[in-house]
């Protein structure tokens, strides 16, 4: 016992900086900086209710961000999460509102639909060898169409708090007297912990990281690459399903034809958070922070009086800047490695 | 099967393109049988309205995909070009021809910016497109104060640009746009297959580093592919307004998907290095006929999206299979 | 070869799944009636099915259709912003040669060419919900719509009943917000302008100075945009960059979060719902003097519930049912060659007191 | 010699269009190092892939430890104790060393991967093999040699009974090769059967017991290593005897002018203060160990990588070379060591590859003159004996040697005066090799000058007129061919060891 303790966890001795990763610290600082900036500029931003709003509007993006981190780490991408989210919410909501299904069943339908589309993506990419970009572009178009087809083009008003089935909205926000608790944040934190654990300490995560690092080598190590590729996309799909629930719970109604663009926020957040575009590296905490940058910009810019159209420009510029800064940093850090690799 | 593929005529035309044309014809026949009043000249004209701008977008993105990149900001860029030049026309009373050039220039500008980031800053094309998409939407919206822009009608002053898609000859319409699209496609095909630029694009898509070490200034050419793509998005903008006159800021995403789908359907490989302009042209037509036919049998646009998705999956999968067999 | 087969099989399975599992064609009242009379066929194109407003219009039309024994097909794009899609649908309708077309145009000017084509083909067109001002002469025979500017004025008058005292009694600057889903659609922007102009007038009558700020388009179009520095009442207009719920909610949050806000107007169903979403965190809406007064537009289960429990002070409804009925009537008349003229289907103020009124309730769709 | 552990009999494997293995027999004893040799494409790797379950065989039997076996995937083979150390490093750069070693068979604690235990086990393993590597280090931070050691450690950790080494020494420095041989001898002691694929003739005698030769997918025969000569093996491999005799005298004219002069060239750690001159009609050999900076020097001269300082003179005039474009303009051609990555464009045709560097000369107005392009390419296809059905063939369909000739064609078409050949014969078969040697000699006769980087000393001695040896980023010596020997070069290459 004692001997083992002596030899083992080197990792335990690592400083917190190392464990969190340099990038995460930088992103965290940016989050704090943005928050401070908006608070300084706009007094209204400083309120608790604003924080609540930011959290509210961040849940669904955070969820798809966490989900899409997995395909990104395998070196792929999942574009179908945005339109998919709306599609699942429409299907689930249609069942609840027009078919009288109980809300919990509708929620399960959301997640299930997500899992099915995720599975479809996984099969197209893992087994049929389609380019991830293309395969998910197709499912993106398909989910956009399917959601509308299913709901007959109708917008779906999920039950409100107070009406029958409205309890599901309290999953994300609980009002005790006058105090509003952002319960959703708790779930997000729990999910982040859970998914971080899965990514770093279980076979699923390890193999997904390995596939992103070197797919062929992973295959030759006897890992069922197809299976774990599929799992990555199923995770992404399931999280899009969870995001569908979050979206339905926060916003009054869900309308078909929307949802395109969410995937960019999720993927953009993940990449700002340090997921490598070529796969193999990334962290869930990083994604969470990256998504937060986007959400703060989205919610914060209206507060300093900017019209909506400026937000789009600024978000675009921030994304490019983040990636260029990251590329430069990587170039400095890994020059020796790339030359080492050239020799192989 | 093999024998058919080796037939010199088939080889010349390209097996995939022949299959694709047959799909197009089969689709037309299908709708002719199942949709009421489908077979008419007006239907074809109506389908062509959609095919014009989609065709230009798809032709443009073919160049980028040939270099192994991707540009899915083309839809919003097209809208941005149409909105800004339209605003110059309607609010600042610029001459029409300058506005048309402005539209193309705006497209080319966004394309160049995109290409600059990809080629000189090494930002993955996927990310730059994402950002450019946001920026182009925002710019258009800021420029017009979030207003939609309506280009003038044919009968009005400055309305002649609408003749670019069709001209009334007696009682019939002559589809000028089709002629222009065809000529553009032929030029694109020549550029891609017969000129230095096209050769470099394709080589770049297959092995960028090898081309660089052959003493070719790859960054310049890589950027140029995006410029051409943006330029054609600017042209597409003209044909969009010629068909539909009105454009709104903040939209256009779905046309990316359809343009890329048309391009990939036509046999251009996402991995770069393989591209077929003819295939892209037919792919764009397939999507347009599908769109028209779906409406004609009483379904809506959503079915078109789903079916397009499925067609692309099948087309790409068959391509994956044939490549596997070869290697 | 077997893999090729497999891919085909997968393809077919997906197609069948799509066509069976996901239900048939779009709208509830898709194909015609059981009626047997004149065999008139109409095509009706709505702006979208996104809000239940359109369902109510379709319902009105369907009932009238059954009563009169005519047939109609209904279609509409995915969202009110898919202009090109709607043009394609309209062209398609012309090519199917119906006896008449009912059209709620997403964008009036995009339709002009096609209207000419309809005229050339001899197909009468009746516009509903939104008029088409520049239509080629003789193409649009009549319009059945709400006067949207007037409806905006109605909303302003409605909100004024609650705000009058507070505006007059205010010592500092007060703010009234407007969330417009869209700056591009004619009907929605008219409402916004009607509201802004009327509030401006009312405030001025009350001896206050007014400034309009926010979205440039509305600021530019407002009758009197005033001066922000000296104004007692600020009207802040916010327009989300796209017509989605979450963006409407974000903009609404930005308005509601300001401490001097006393009233807010959402100019259609989506924006009104956005205001309600934003309020979930803030809890500032209500009907009393210490709360922010919210006024919406159109109906739907969520807005209805909010009006009933007082979260939303009131709303303006149009008469989609009537609009549908009138459209069919006009189409039948037009098809028979009779002369027809425009009909104002009207808009009405409702709040929790008159929400059950027989004159109001039928128009409050879910 | 121990008892037989593995017998493969009558193995047959056909890929579409290729009969990759034709009735191959192979047998391996316990505690034996059995070399497998043959030209590229002879079927060595395919045979090993059949053995380890990566490919399924069409016909034949595999008897392992007395039982008939049939592995359907690499995992099954691993579990049975047959592992392969691949030619291309199979590292997962983003994971740690320990995580790499135990990939696919992690120690678990419930659902949690027990990384701590894996680190401990890896340390133990390294201690046993006498390798000094930190198991928690990220794989991508290690040198190529260390990465290779990890691969080997990984193979050994499978408790393997048979280990297949697929050209393990290709990426190693001399001292690392010694370490490797030490490990192999250790493994031998433990009665592990070792299959050793290599192209290096010298290694046969040093480390192997027997050598089996394959040619064109068929088994040719097996020799006892001690009793066989190099020529025996080569003649079995190619079916004919090729002599590799050292050049004894420089063929450069006494008064040949300097065509290229490099002065104080610096580019990072791998290129420090390099000075040399290249004469007209000379083949200048660059020797040294892997990682000694030869390739980096070449790339810096060519402008492929940025350089920090230094002057380059061509024909006496100072030139600025900041990118490959400049270099090509000044008549320098560079044939990269990594053909697939830097040389050919696999999805384009032979003629397109050939004219890539010189498209300007094949233009008719703005159009490419396809006819001229093809005629010119056909000329070289013939003179270089490139085996291709037509110039419109995609390069991906050619063999390695022919691909290399296509890259050569590219520079010949460009008519470069200075050619830098980086490992021109790496990974290509003996036949193509001698074709390339012949070509190089013809080129210098025509007055071109060649810098040849090579890891194979016999090649350096056979081709060069002068040899520059590099060590750790510096030029450690320069030898005239008359004085150069393998020993002298090795001595200069390992100065600091």
C-alpha cells in the first residue's frame, strides 16, 4: 500500500494551473473581463436578474456545446445540432400539446429523437465513411425539414408554469417565494462534471480522444473505432435532445424553420474553449467557458445599447480573433514537435 | 458495368455525370406523372428561377471545395451583396450598372477576406466561414438599418436588370439566365480544367505542401479560390433579386447547404482535388426541379430538404464505395 | 455490389420512414371539402404556420369553404422570412391553374412579377392579412386585412389607459419599450409605427416631451423622433437580428432590465412571447402601478394565459377567422366575375375583462 | 534453436486487381530472430497483416502454438500474444506515454480508468527494458526515437510470444539502434519469436538468425543468416545480382566552378552555422544520423522553412531565397524525403505532377497546352522507365519507386541546375534504386549539380564525389570521396557521443 502511494499519482502533485490547463485560465479571465466590462458600462447589467437571463439563455447553447465537443474531439464535427434541437423540441412538443402526452414523455421523446439522429450521424460517419461535415450537413437539412413536417409547420407552445405540465419549466428555474434560483445551472455543472469524468477517466472518453489523435493507430490497438465514433455522435445527439428540453423550458414557444446558427454558437464556444479543430484535444470545462463568452456577448451587447446587428459582427470578429490567437500560441509552443513529426 | 464505363463516349462525358443526368430526367418524369399540370414551359421557367442563383453559388463553392476547403458563408454573403447594392440603388440612387458591379465586388471582397484568413492566417476554413457568415449578416443589417431591400420592378426605372433572367419575346419568355448560367459554367469548367489557375486549385486540394515545394505561391492561389467563390456569390445575388426582388438581412443560411449539396452531388470531393463543374451544374438543376416538383405534388419545402439530404448521402456513399474498391 | 445494395436499402428505408412515420402533407385542412357544388378550386398561401394566427385564418377559410362547397389547397413557407420560398409557392399555384388565389404576402414587392403572371393567366388574386400596394393594376382584385397602423394605434390607446397617470405623474424620465420581431415586414412595422406615433401624440398631449431611440428604421420613420437629452418619455425600439424566440427574448430582457421602463409593446405573437420569456427572470410585469405594463399583439395560448392572470395588461387581436371567411367569399365572387372591393377585418383591444366576450373570444386562437 | 511456434502455410490473398500473396509459407521458432526481406510490394507487410488479423486471408493455414488459428482483428491477435510494431509510428500524440502503451486494454477501477496504476505498470516496464522515459509525459513531446521505444515497450507489455518489427530502425539513430538490438537480444533470451522486417542488409548479420525472402507476393526461400552473403540475399530479392561498389574517385572536373555557396546558414537548433560549396557536375553527399539537421539544412536552403541568417550564392551572385518560389526561380529543385507528403500529388495524373513546377512553359495563351504537356511527360516516362499505362494515370496507382521517378521528372522538366535529393531511394525497391543512381550519374555528366542526403552509407560512398557529415545541427566534417570510409563517416557523425 505504502509503496504504491509512493510511486503513484504524479498528477496529484500538479498545480491547479496545470490541471485546469493554460487555455482554460485564459478563457476564464476573458469571461471575467467581459463581465466586468459590461458591468462597468451598464448599471443594468450588474443585476442578479441579468445574470439569471444570461444563464437562462445559455443553457441550450451550453448543452449543445458540451455535446458537440465529443465529435470535435474525434476530429469530426456535428452541424445537425442546431436545427436538430428545434426538430426534437417540435416533435416532443407536438406530442405533448396536440396529442396529450404527459410532459415527461415528451421530454424523453426529445432525447430519444436526438439519440436517433446522433446514431444516424454516427452510422453515416463511422460505418459508411462519409465526411463528418457532409454527413451532418445532410442531417442538418433533414432535421430542419423533418421538424416542420412533423409539427405541420406549427409553432409549438410547450405548457407554461401554472398550467398542466408546466412543472417541467421549474427544472431549469425554481421560484421559491420571490427568490429565483437558476436550477438549470446546477444541472449544467453536474453534467459538466459527469462529461469531464467520462472524457478523462473512462474508456469512452479515452478512445474518443485516441481516435481524434490518430484514428488508424487506435484501430490497430484493437479499439473498435467504429463503435466509439458512433458513440461520440450519439452523445452529441443526446445533448442536442437535452438542449431541446432546455430551450422549450426557457422560451415560450418553439417555431419551425429556426435553429440554424445555434450549431455555430455551440461549435464556436467549444473552439474558443480550446477544442482542437483537428481533434484529439479538448476539455468540457473549456467548452463551458467558451460558450459563456458567446452568451455574455449575446446578452451583454444589447445592454450597452448596441443594436442586434452589431452583435453578429462582433461575435464573428471575436471568433476569428480567438482562433488566430490560439493558432499563434500553438505555433510557438509546438514548433519543436512539428519538426520532430516531420522526421517520421 | 465495367464495359459501359470504358466506352469512350461515356468516358468522355463522365460516368457520374451521365448517371446524374438520368436522375434529373427520372425526377422530371416522376413529377410529370404524379403532379398536376407539371409539364409546362412556365413550370420550367419557375424552377429555373431557383436554379439560377443556386447554380452560381454552387459553381463558386466548387472552386473552394476543389482546393480542399469549404465556404459556407456564401448564402449570407449573397444576401449581403444583394442588400447593400440594392440599398445603394434605392436609397442613394446610384446608377444600376454600378450597383450590379458593386454587388459582385462586395461578394468578391468577402470571399477575399475569407481566403486571406484561410491562406495567410491558417484559420480553418470551417471557422472562417462561420465568422464571415455572422459578419456578413451583421454588415448588411447595419448598412440598411435592419431593413429589407426591394429592387425595382421590371416596368420601373432601373428595372432592366430583371431581363437578365428572362426576356419577353412575343408571348413567350426566353430564359436568358439559363444561357448566362451555362456560359458561366462552361467558363468555370475551362478555368478549372484548362488553365494554370484551375490546375493549381486541384493540385492544392490534393497536396498543398507538394505544390508549395514545387515553387508555386500557394497562398495566393488558395485565396483566389475563395475570391472567385465570393465573386460568384455576388453574381448569384443579382440573379436572386432578378427573380425575387426582395432580400432581408439576417438570412441566407439554407442556401449554403443547398449549394454545397448540389456541388457534392455532382461528384466534387470534399477531400479536395477532384471537382466537376458539369456535375455541379446538374446537381443544382436537380435541387431546383425537386423544389418545384415537391410543391407541385402538394408538399412543402421541408420535404425537399429531407430528400436533398438523402440524395447527397447516397451520392457520396456510392463515391466512397467506388474509391474503396479502387485503392 | 452488396454494399451498393445496402446503401439503396438504407435509402429506401429512410424514405419510407419519412413518408409514413412523419405524417402526411402539411396543414390540417389540407385538401378540399365534402361539398359538391361549383367545383371551384382555390389556392391559398399564408405567410407561414409558425404562429397559430395562421391556423385560425385557415380554420376560418376552411369553414367558409365547406359552407359554400368549394375546394382549396393551403400552403405556406417555413417562416415568414422565407420570401423566395413563398414566391416559388405562388408561381407553383399559378401553374396549377386554380380558379383563384388567396395570398398573404410575406413581402409585397417580391410578389409583383408573379402577380403580373397571374393576371396574364387570368387567375384572380385576393390578398389577405397584408395588402400589396404596388400590385399591377387588375391583378389583386381586393384585400382583406387589418389596418395594421390603426391596430398599432389601438395598442397604444390600450396601454395608455394604464400608463396615463404614471407618465403624467413621473418626476424623472420614463421609458416605454417596443419589441418588433422584424423591421422588414410591412404589417409588423406599420403596427410598430402606429404605436410609436400614437404614444408620442398622447404624451405630448399630456405635456411631456418624447424621444424615439433604438432601431434606426423606426427612429427615422417616426413622425417625431424628438431629442433624447431633453425628453421625459423615451420610446426605445429594439429589433432582434433574426425572427427567433430566443433573440426576441434577449432584446426584451434588455428593455425590461432598465429601471425606468414602465411599459412595453410586443408587436406580434413571437415578440409578445419574447417579452413574457424575459419576464420569467425579472418578474416585473403586471397590471399595477409599480409594475411594467406589457401589451401584446395577436393571441395564442401563452399570451391568452398571461392576459388572464394579469401578467400582460392586454393585447390587440386581429380577426383571423373573419379574414379567412372573407377571403373565401371574395375569391368565390371574383371567380364568378363579380366586382369586389377591399374589406377591413378590423382589430380589437382585449384585456382580462373582455377576453371572454363573444365578440372577442372566437378570434383568440390557441 | 527452440521449437516451432508459428507456421504459415499456403497463404493466399487477393485484392481487387492485385494478387498480393501467392501461396506463401513461413515458419518461426521460439527465441529466433527471423528477418523478412524483399523489395517494396513484395508482400512482407501484407503477410504480417494477415498474421495479426488486420487482413483476412483467402486461403492457407496459420498454426500457432500447435493450434490452427484465424484472427479476425488485431485485438484477437494481441490477446493470443502476437503483436506488431508498425513502420509508421502509431502514436497518439495528445495522450501520455502510459495511456499510449495501454490503449485498448486499460486497467479499470469500475468504470474509471486507473491511470495511476497504468503509470506504475509503465514505469516497471521501462525499468525492465532499461529505458528512461517518464510515463506521464505527453507522447508528442518525445523524440522520434523515444516514441519508437514506447512502441516497442507497448508490444512487449502484451506478454507477447511473437513480436513483429516492421522496419524498426528506419527512424532511429545509431545509438538507439544499439539499444534496440539490446532489447531484441533480451527478448530472444525469453524465448520470444521475433519477425524482423528490414531493408538494411548490415543488420541481417548483426541481429538475425535466419532470413526469408519474398518476391512479387511469393515466397522465394530461407537462408541461415550467418552462412549467407549480401549478394545471395539481393539476388533472391530481385532475381538478379546488383553490385554496389563504392566510387573511388571524384568525377568532378578540376576547374569546375562553384554553382552554390552556402555561408553561415542558421535556422533553429537543427541548422547551425552551415558553410559549404557545391561544384558544377558534382554529387555532394550529406551524411549523418537521423535528426542531425540534414533535411532541415536542405529545407532552409530551399526556402521551405524560414531561416534566421546566412547567405546563399548561386554562380557567385548573392541571392535571396525566402520561399520555395524563389528557390525554384533560381534553378534549385528539391526532392523531399517524404514523397507522399511533400512530393507527389496522388490524386492527379502523372503528366500533371510532372509539369507542376514549370507550368509556365506549357501554356498556350491562358490555356494549358495539354498536348505539349503529354509529349514532354511521355519522353521522361520512357527515359526513366516509369511503369505506367499512360501519362493520364493517377499517381496514386503507381508503385513507390515509380512515384519517386515522377517527382524526379518534375524537376527534370523544370530543368533545374541544382538538385537537392533528400533520401532519393528511401523505401523503393532495388530495381528502381539502380535506375535512379544511373539517372543521377547522367545528370551530373550533363553539368547539373546534386546534393544527396542519405542515411545509407553504402549509397553515400557509391554516389558522392565529396561527403559532408553533419552532427547535431552542425557540419562536423567534410571528406573527399578518396578518403571517405564508413568508419570515418560514422566517427564524424557521432562526434559527441
